C-alpha cells in the first residue's frame, strides 16, 4: 500500500516537473546559438547620435525633439507610379511627417535570382519623392510583411520550394532553416543597399530614419516561446552588413515584450544551454488592432457571425479602453531598453480589411467605425505617452491583379483616411486637427509624464481620461504645461458636461471652479492648461479644443502675436489668470472667479477675437472656424532636418509657416513658394493665413469675417469642361478554345497551384475518359481551392466555392487546414456524358483566391490550392492534364488571370454590348471588350481630376483588364460584394481611346436586363465627407459632381 502511494506521488510530481522541464527547454532552445549579439548589431550612437538619437520620451533628429506621426503607404498597391506623388502629398497635407513602407519581396522577385526595381517598382524614385516632399520613412523590407498579400510578401516561386517558410513547422513552432535564411539574405542584399543610400545617417537630406526587421514576430505568444532569436540575429546582422546604420526595430504583434534589447547581458556571454542570451533590437515597437468589423472578427470557429451590416452593433468603447489605457504601464514594465525608448506603435489601427463571402463593402466598414474613430485612437495612445506611431492604413489602394491573399479582395480601401479613389474623408479631416495640435505644441508636447494627481474632474463619468505634464529641464513642475485628455465614452452619450478645475493661484490660494465643455459621444480632444502664451497671458485651462497654434515672434516694432484656431463654440471656455481685455467681432462674455481668474466664452459664430492683458499691446488672437472650414484646415510645418537639407531659412518647427482653409486638399511647395490646392465644385475660395507679406502678383482680397492684416482670401478658378458618363463603344467578343491551349500531364498529388508556379488566378485541369454504359449514374467528386467551374463535353456541369472563416476547415482563410478532405463535393454528371463511342472531356477551372500569408504562428502558406483530388465513379485511373500561366515568366507575377490566352488578339468579332446579349454558362469562358473616352477634355487633364469607376452587376464571374493591365476580380454570384472598381488615373489615357476587357463565365444564365456595365464618375457622399459611393438616379440633375476635383497653383 505504501509503495502504491509513493508511486502515485512520484507520478503526480513528475508530470508538472516534466512540463516545466519542457518549457525551460523550449524557452532556451528558441534563443539559438548564432554568435551574433545585441551589442554587435546595435545602433552606433557614438558615431550617429548627433544626427539621430532617443530617450524614453521621443526621438531626436539633429538634437531636436521630434514627434513621428506616420501613415502606412504601399507603393505596390498603386500600379500607376505617376500617382505616387499626388497621394504622398495628401499624407503631408493630412498632417503626417512620416510614412512607413512595406517593401514587397515577391513584387520585386518574379523568379529565383531575378530582381526588378524599375517602373512601379522603382523604390529609389519613391525615396527621392519622400525627400522632395519632406517625409521621413520607416522602412519595412520584411522579409515577411503580412499585409493581406499573397504569401505575406514572400515570392510566389518560394512557396513552391520545400523549405520552411518563415522557419515555421506544421505545428506552428519554428526550426531554423539555413537554406531559407539564405534566400532572405539574398533579398536583403538587393533591397537594403537602395534603402541605405537614403538613410538620414548617410545623406544630408536622407529620409530613412529606422529599419524594421521582420514583421509581427512573436518572441512569445501567450507566454509560449515561438520566435527564434537566431532568425532575428541573422537578419539584423545582414542588415548591418548591407550598410544599414539607422536604428533597427521590430513590431511585436501586441505589447508582449518581444525582442527587447538587453545589451547588459552581452557583457557576460555564456555557452551554457540553460543560460543562453536573448537578442533584441534598438527600438521596441508593437502593433495595436483591437476593434474588428463584426463579420471579419478573427475567431477559431465562426459559424454564425452577423453578415448583414445593417444589423451590426456599434463598436463598444470598453474594447478601446481595455486595449489602450494600460499601454504605457505595460511597456515600461518590460524594463531594459523598452523602458528607455519612446512608446512606439509601428501599426496602429486605422480601419480594417474585408474578406470573401462577406455581404458588406468598405463603405459599410467606414460607417461602422465612423468619422472620429481614428482620432479617438490617436488621442488615446498619445495619452499613454506615445510619440512614435504609424497608422495602418492611411491610403489603402488596390489589390490590382492578384496581389491580395485570401483576405485581400480587389479593393484595399481599408475604410482608411484617404479612400481608394483619393477622396479625403472626414476621418482624416478630424485626425488632422489632432495632428496639428500636437505638432504646433510639440515644443512642450514631445516630452511628457503622466500626472499622478490630476487637477481636473468631470461632472459625468467616462469623459476624463488622464493628464500629462510637460517635462521641464529647469524650474518647478508647477510651471509645466499640462495636457488633459478628454474622451466621451459616457453611457448617457451626453455631449455637454462640466469640468471642475482645482487651481492654486499665485499667492498659493486654492480655488475650485467649473467650466462648461462640449464634446460629442465617441469624440476626443486634448485640452491645454497651465500654459503661458508668447504674449504673456497665463491660460489656466481651456475646455475648448485648440486645433492649431501659430507663433509670430517679435520683430522690430512689431511686438509679435500668438494665434489659436478653435471651433465655433458650442459650450467651451478659456480660463485666464489676471485681468484681460477682449475685442474683435466674436461676441464674448467674461466672468470672474475671485480676484484673479477670468473665464472667457464666445457665442456661437465665426470670427476673431483679440485677448491681451490690460494695457499691453501683445495679442493672443482667437480665430473661430465653422466645421466646414475646420475640415479643410491645412498648415505647413518645416522641420529643421528638411529646412537644413534644402537650405531654407528655419524659424520654428512647431509653428506653421502658412495656414489655409476653404479647399479640400492643399500642398505647400516650400521650394517654389507655391500653394497647390484641390477643390470641388462647391468650394469657391481659399483663405490664406500668412505672417509674411504675399507678393504683389498674388491677387487676393481681405476676408470680411477675419479682417486681420495677415489673412487673405482668393477666389478660385472654375475651368469649364464637360463631365458626362462615358459612352461605351466598339464592343467585341471571343471565346477561350480549351483545345488550343498547351496542356501537360500531371499527377494530382502534385497538381496544386503553387508547386506548378500557376499561383496567380486560375489553374485549368482537363481529363479524358471513355464513354460509359447507358443508364448508369456517373458522379464527379471534386476537392479543390477555392472556386471551381466544371464543363463536361462543352456543357456547364456545376461550380462551387470552398472557403471558410473557421480555423482548420477546408478553404480556411487563416491557419492550417486539418480537415482538407472534408472539402469534397459531388456532382452528378450523368446527363453530360457520352454514351456512344466518343471520349468524354472534363474541364475544371479552379480560381485560387490567393496563397495564405503565414501570419503569426500559422503555417498556412502551403495550404492546398488548385485541384486536390477528382474522382469519377467507376474509373480507377484517370489521366489529368494541367494548364496555366507560369508566374516566373511574368514581369510582375501577380498580373495574370491564369488563362494563357488572356492577351490573345485574334478571334475577336464585333458584337453588341454584353448587357444586350446576356451570359450563358454553356458558352464557357468568354471575353468581352469595349472602349471609352475619358470624360475630361485632354487640355484640362492637369487641372481637373475626375476619378472613374467600372460598375458591374450580374451573377457572373469576371477578371477585369484596363488597357491590358489586370486590375480586379468580380464575383457577382455573391461570393463577394464589390461592384465598383477604381480605374486608376495613371493607367487611363486622355488623348486616346481606353479599352476594358472582361473575362467572363457564369454558373447560371444571366439575362441581359440583369446585367449592368458602366464607366462612371466616383459619385460620393460629399455632404458627410465619408467618401462613400452614393447612387444617383439617372434622371437627376447632372450639374453638380462631387467627385470632380479642380487643381490650381497659387504663387505666394
């Protein structure tokens, strides 16, 4: 009995001991053995610290504290290189001073050993543009980038190799693969020397300020060690060997403490397995995604997510609070270099993507998040001390061709700040005001600490977030500027409330007083307090948002001034210390609190006010703008690095040189002293605020609402041009003759898309089998990914899609398939089979929606694609043939439908429109082509932009070519909901006819009256500024076109 007890006890102890031993082994084995240390790959601060440095608060560029406000930009999602500059100018106009760029390995590397950096792959040109426009760059060359692109950015040819992609084994755990690492090295050796030439540490006007290694690579996922330190060691060492001298960083999938630099450990190297050293990078970064579109929310088993966007529940503020309000504490708790570097978020949620089989569009996703979502996220992370961030996305672009993976439908609009057509949405207009506030107060905002005992409380709950105060180098903390972060998540959703201020006056007397505040539900702003203006006024607290500060230093007899731009007042107030005088055309009221506090409020209305101390000539000027004007507010900040690089006189990095409002987009060309403005047909004038006298040839007027000597108004030109829906003409058609294609025999066990290099679009399969006995039921059993269309003896026999949002199931969009065999579907093909002596021919078209992206810990890049198995009842062996387009032979491996005859010029016959003819499944694959002329007169093409779209309706499948470039996929049977396809400006012709070619087939007969094919303007909601497409009735007045944008250059 005693022996049995002892045995049970030993066993009970052995089990947890075994788990502990395994965990220790796993943890230490992940740390690797490569003799590369953190110190060896560290940024050389002794050599380059005078150019670029950091502390726990912020980055320093040329010793100037610098806020990094960045947005993601994917050059490879813009097939027309000519549009790069215009889009990047919108980033600058939006208030950003930086972009992060994923450099797409597979986009540049169509075949092993072949690298392309020309045309829309010319990254040297892209970086030159950034230097010209004054945009810093966070470079992210992968090798892995995720980004909802095929294989996560790895080359398509690499997916056909047998190496461990991203070192991941089937289990999700990793094992270092030296051969795979050498492929990564080859990519780095081709891309990094280009990036190195543009580093801020190597070039006086360089733009690259940091380089990201890998992407969302967990060191630990939920405490389980996954990431290989040798993977990071190797890539960092290669980066340094390739001439990268800027800081290195990575982006933790969330704030999990991955790959934090611990250089102090390098002083005591160890070869002991149980004392292996970890590896870390210069800057610790982490990503934040936390609120997902309801039917695309990641879940292991998602059988019943709500598909109808009209029934989606609003996003819950608690999700944002839980995700963001602990960040500073969590990151600092990691210690080591994470406690010594800025809070840095390389990917901060700026929208969301959408998947196949969804009923919603990106317009629905935009409505779900709303106009203020990105602004609230921004203010919330600033409250956590974040001074380096990059929104993903700012402009999403297009998954033209087959760039997207199984989550990457044609549009990659992302419901981002700048919509796919280029429209600047209300989301960017709101965010821009927040960016302007932080940048114009960056001299005191770049270095802050959290206030432990705030002096503000609110009359309702869930409105006050927290306070931060500026770090002062000298003097008392009581003199430091205080920033109060307000965010209305009140359950009552009340926009009006009271803020109570605890204030200690100059004589040490404590005063408690209330101030009115107006802040709509799910809105936020940062309130300024304890601030002394350049004119000597002491602001105790402002419950009105101050969107922009402009400083005009004294010069000669001019005493100087400070200018604040605020919204038309809905209830906020200013509290000043000391006696003040207020004048101007804004109606104001002043109330006194005690002897020294004066609270100023303004009645609802636009205009200006001057506030000064009694008997003092120095003015604080308040400009109150309405919502329309604030939505078009633009300001140019000239940072020291760019001013010095371009030999410009430099004043203040935190004070804009020029401000304007009245037009939807403005880019300030500082080199040529020119305003480049874009405006719609309802925008009549632009207001310019310039503290420098404008030149005599600039024809401007004074502004009656802001009758100040430095504010000017200019009427805008209205060029006359005809804008109509283009006529579609010269219709023609042809068919794909499958017998004319080149087929080769294949074993279906090796008949997938990737291993045959047919990884873009369709793979075609053919089988011949003898005639069957009469009165016998014949079944075809098919297992494939993702959409098949079956023809038996030239007749359509059926089709289906295998796709799942559920982990492990056939066609899963993310993660490995464990139940691939469950994807079988049976077709009764009896009626199509020949019963005479003729052979039968089966053609199966398989449309591969994209190769999975190997994200996080998932080993899914080799999930099956193409035809997995096909069995015909009664036949033991059937010889199969395969046909497709070898992507290795293409200039860009994502630009094919998979049909070898897609660019065939013969066999076309004139036809009426497809809308007159209809679509019949038995006709197989049919190609339709038509032409149209651009609706903008060629002589106006430089001053008028009219974004166009192709509109498709009808229950058919189509691949869309614009002037012979594959730009999109259409699934009209409901497999995806996109009906509007952006026709990229740079691919369109103005002086010639444009051609659209549609490859079409269908699973059902589509009658002519159910088909719509149109080329239209991008008719959008310009009232709410969402950029969502609106349907305009055919009999509507055609005079106003909100999508048409005029351009004008104004020489200052």
